[in-house]
């Protein structure tokens, strides 16, 4: 379970452990060799290969493995 602050609202997203192990879900801290801009979720953003971008999560606050 990943908790983040998308805009002014706190949001949670769940990703399967299989997707994480297959490296289809990962934390992004940079783009094009530069630190991730604030408007794109600095300092961390979740990127999920098999999900639409609106299901990714900006401003990661907490990771929980359940």
C-alpha cells in the first residue's frame, strides 16, 4: 500500500507483490537525469507500468507491505 498526497487530498494505491517483484511498479526520484520536479511528485512518485498515469501516485509519504 502506497500513501501519498495527490494535490490536497491524501490517497492510497495498492499494487500486487507480483507486479513489484516483476519490476513493473517502482519509485521514481528523477526524470531525464534531473531530480523529479515538484509538479511531478518530488521527492518520490510511484510509476506502475501496467496502469494509466492517473493511477500513479505523486508525493509518496509512506510505503507499507501487507
